[in-house]
C-alpha cells in the first residue's frame, strides 16, 4: 500500500503509476516546490491516515529531517555559458555520518533546507535532481520567511534561552516577537509537507533533529496518528526556571510529546525537560528496567539519554592525507621547543573564548617560567549566528589577544596565536596532533565534539608518529581541560573539569595539565580513546534506532485518534477493547435489568480533586437520592475520606451505602451503624509511622498529614512538584523500612503516601455490594462501577471477575468505567465529571419515571456482619 500523499503526488507529477519500493532502483516522485506562510490551524480536517491497514510490503526506511541537508552546493558555468548547480555530500554533516549506524538494509531519505538560495525557476529541477541522485528532499523557504525563522526565532529566542540567557534587555536576545513565532510554525509546516511527499506512514521511521523543528512532531502526528517518530535535541535543555519564561512554553512541550522517542545528550538536559513536563503539564515520568517514559494520553513517550559520537573513519582518513602529514611537519618546526595548548571554538558568546584567554594570561602572570615555553593556539570558527553580540565577542577576543601578546611577547615568541579564518579539515586535524592539551571552556554548550576529535587525533598513526619522531609502540598521551557545562563532560572521566567562570581555577587547571606525569597522561588518554572509539556516531545512531523501534512496537495494537486544535493537538492511544461509555447503551441496559449494583468513587469522580470545597453539590445529592429510591438498585459511594466527613456530606441521603477510608468502614444506609470489614485493628504502628511523616512534613513546605481512624496519609499536593515527588520517594522507602514487620501496606498515590492495614482496599466494597444483592436470592444483572485513580482499579478487578466466578447473572451487563482516557482495567471511560453527572442524570430520570408509574415497597436488605 502506498501512502495517499505519495500516490497523489505521483498522479499530479507523472500522470499516475505506482512507485517502485524495491531496495535497488527505487523511483521517487517529483516533489512540490511551492512554499509560503501557512497557518498552524490548517489541515484540522485532514484524514488521519495512520489508522489505515499496515502495508503488506516490508520496507525499512528512515526519513531524517534537519534544518540543513547534508549537501554542499556549487554554482558552476558550463562551456556554453549557462550556469547550473552541482552538489556533493557534506562529509562533516552529522546527518550524513549517522547513516553508518542504521545498517545497509535501511534506506535513508533526507529532508531539509539548502545553505544556498535557489532561484524560483530552478527549484523544481534542483529538487528532482537531489531526490533522484541523493535521496534528498529540499524544503525551499522564501528568504524573508527563513530569516525570521532562523535568524529570528531560532537564534534570537530559542538558542539564547536554551543556553540560559534571558532577554532581560533588548540587547540580550530581544523581546518576544509573535511574528517570529508564526514564521517558526510556518517553516515547520513546510517541512511537514515535504515529509508527507515521501513517507509511507505505517512503515517509515522519521527522525527529527534539533530545536529548529520542535513543533514538527505535532504536524506529522496530526496527519498520521501512528507515525513512528523520534526527536533528538542537540542543544542543552534549560532548567524549568529558565524555560518557563518562554511565552510559547506549553506549545513546544506538547509538540515534543507528540514524538515517540525524545533524545538528549545528558541526564541533566533530560531531567530539566521532565521537570518542565511535570510542572507545566502535570505529566510525570516513570523509570522501568532502565527506560524512562512519560505517560501522555495513553501513549508512552520514551526518553533517550546518550551523547552523540564522532565519525572515526572520517577523522582517520584525514589523518592519512599527505596534506595532514605536511602540515604536522610544518607545525612541528614552527613550535619546536614549545608546548602547545589548543582551543577550537565558534566565535559566539557561549564558547568562553575571552575567559580562556584571561585564564591563560593569569597562568603567564603566576608562572613566569612558562613564558616563552607555552603557546595557546586559538582557532576561532566563524559564528553561526549574527548580531551585536557576535561583534562584541570578536572585539573582546582581539583586544585580549593583543594585550597578552604585548605583555608577554618577544621576538620569536607570540604567546597567543589567533586563527580566525576558516581552516581546511586537515589543517585543524594537524593542530590537534601537535597540541599537548586541548582546552574547551564553553560556558554552556549542548555537546561539543572537539575533545573527542582531539583524542582520536592524538592517537595518530604510524606516518604521523614518524613525522613527529615518536616510537609507534609507545603509548599515546593527551590532556583535556573541559568545562563542566558542556554535554561531553560527563563522558570524559579523565579530563580536568573546570568552572569556566572561575579564571583562577582554569589557570590552575592549565598548569596542572602541563605538570601531569607522562604515565598519567597515557592512562587518561587510553581511557578516553577506548570510550570515544567505541561510542562513535554509528553506535549512537544504531542505539537510537533500536530504542525508536521499541517505543513504536505497540503502534499497530493500539487504537489511536486525535483531539485538540492547532499546536494543542495530541493523540489518544488506548487498548482496542477500551471505549467511551455510551449514555444510550447504559440507559438501555438499565431499563431492561432488575437487580442493579452501582458503585461510585467520590474523590475525582463526583467532585474535582483540586476543588476547594469537595462536598457534594445539590445536583449530585438529588441524582443519588433518585437512584437510591429505585427498589431495583443498591447504590454505594466509596472514598478515602473518614466516616465523620462522609456522614456530614451525605446526611440527606437516607438509602445510600457509604464506604469510608477505602472501604474499611461500611454503612448500609443512614439509619444503620458503621461496620468494619475486619476485626478490630491494633493501630500501634501509627506511633512508628507518624513521627516519620512529621519529619518529612517539617522539611517539605506545603505538605501535611491526614490522620484517619485506620490510616495515615502524607499529602504533598500543595508542595513543589519536583521536591514533593522526591520527598515522597524517600518517605516511601523510609516507611517501608521501619514498618517492614508490621501488618500494614505502604503505597504511593496521586500526591500522597499512605499507610493502612493490609487487605484494605476499595475492592472490599465491591465484594460487599455484590453480596448484598445475592442475599436477596437473586443474581445481579447490572453492575456499574466508576472511579478515577489507581485505588479504584481494585473495584474494577472485582466486578469484572465476578461474572466469570458465577457471582453475577450469566447475562449481566457490567460497566467498569474510569474517568479520562488512560490505561486502566476498566473497559469504558467518560471524559470528565460533567459527563458522569449527565450519565447519572439520564439513569435517574429513568428511575424517576419508573417511580411515578409503579408502586413499590421500601428497600430492605439484610446483611451478616463480618
């Protein structure tokens, strides 16, 4: 089966015919080239093709989407005077390098922009050439729109914020500009259209890269509910205190959660993202068997933590070049008798070049013996962005270099060598080879592969060893001084880690690196080389693909549909047997049955968990009374609240059964006495548990203890969500430890940690309710049970198994219903409290009508006390 987007494109461009999906000689459709500003609200009514039957053609294909295609473009002139474009692969592009880790059996298609601007009349020809020759789909974005997208929103808003720079003044990134955000959304939409042209939605994997395309997952998920979608962020992700200042913070988080797998370089970045999801969306995560996942509307969004690696083969091939050997010989002679420290950075505000220069100046001040012997070579690559901040960094760098060379320079000795022009790959590699120590002191950087490249280059080869006069059998050496604020720092355990803002500390680290013994340099180098060579870009890509396959494994099994508009769109993914409870269906069953059991959770089912006043309103009381007056009904409300509170709340409900404290106390009707489901409990364990809870209450602002008759509950709903959750885990472990030999259960719930006697759960009330009807010597033929959280799952389990156990009529209608669309043992769901009340009102109306037409006797139920 061909995707509709694919086949429609073929019909438009080639007059029909089906594309060939074979591994060899695959024909691709001609691609559309018209681009423009598109509304984020368009395509709301496009069909969700992900629900189609999976294709019968086996196809392993990865669509890699990035801001730029891994291509170099050249404008050439032919002999007849006509100019045309020629393209070659960009061997330095990560998107091209990661292909090595995907395997030969995986077809790769690239979607992205070209670095060069292509004239409108040439775009169609260029697009077809790139697709047929390179399997690349170019996204042609109008120059003005691209400038707003890239130099505007990406570089003025996202990039500074993700590197912890707040727009406190117009000079620091500028104020938020809604038009730049709209341009960002429009360009992401254009990318989505390009992916649509080549995707087979039920089979292809899509891998999106970096912050330029953070809302793209929403556009793709909107069109294909089951698209297999991964996203990797190559920049830092800031802490929630920084990220929450972004006016479109919710839109970006929801967009990312439309991916199946989200990747980060470090745990810190992932932790910040998870914290933002918790604080701003109320979405918590769980860690199971080494995998971190977020439950989001029935979908599990997996989190991947793995730093990217380098392409070993490419660096080794450059090391083998004759040009590299010649350059190494030149640098050997140029710096003979001197120790070279090397810095390789982009000329931007986050790379800390000026801080590094000041630290080197401090080194020469404090250690006069190193003057004339140590040289700092600083390679300053052109900045990727533009603006006043780049000019300021350049000015400061030039001034600092001039100052140091004036203070400490002398004929034949220049302390700092600044290279601010673009270098060829072999030239940069040659500087790596001759440097005794590499300094990477960025104040904030997503990953930074410079240390990895340096380590591999220091390993060298036999030709370079000969050039440098080294014995090939001698262990190699290298030293690294790295900032603790860059992504590669955690993986380089042998590096000297520094706070780049502490100039004295960086200067001391430089001195230490120069003084380390030969043996220790060898040991550190060996440790680093083993890691870098085994965790290369192919390893990273292969690992990501395996996790993406695992994250998408249950797509076919789940029922999916989309809800929400614009960037608020998300997909509900549920078990095939899980469906919405139809009011017409349950009313029909209610009318034709005669022995009904109705069991309701209270908190979160009949009233909101976060409501200030949780007592039932007049509407709810009226509905319950109507249901209770029906002689065919036995109605129970069960809650975790204590019996005094529930007695007060339901004082006007004469025939309502109540279960308090999760069913430990039961009252059959208002005139009856409270009963217990167990023999009298010795609650001496409270004397152990309460002091422990009190300790955590004192140290967790916003938490409090609910002391119930047979249970203790520590509630942290009003506390800081991250700290409260952390404290709850500690409290859970602490209580489990001190109560290990006591007859109690320690459980965590929604913003609570609860201790209660073993065996006490809401399932007891469900068993009691079924037993009440059976004592009338009839089998229940209608059972309705509604709840909203994990404590209600025990009730669902009891009533669904009751029919199998012969406790219900063989033709009984059983309705286990949860609140909200989420994984549950219940077979049905209703969206919210308002839907529940409407459903109960419909049942109450049936009972009310029945009461007016049929005379009946007061309800009488006899129960043996336990």
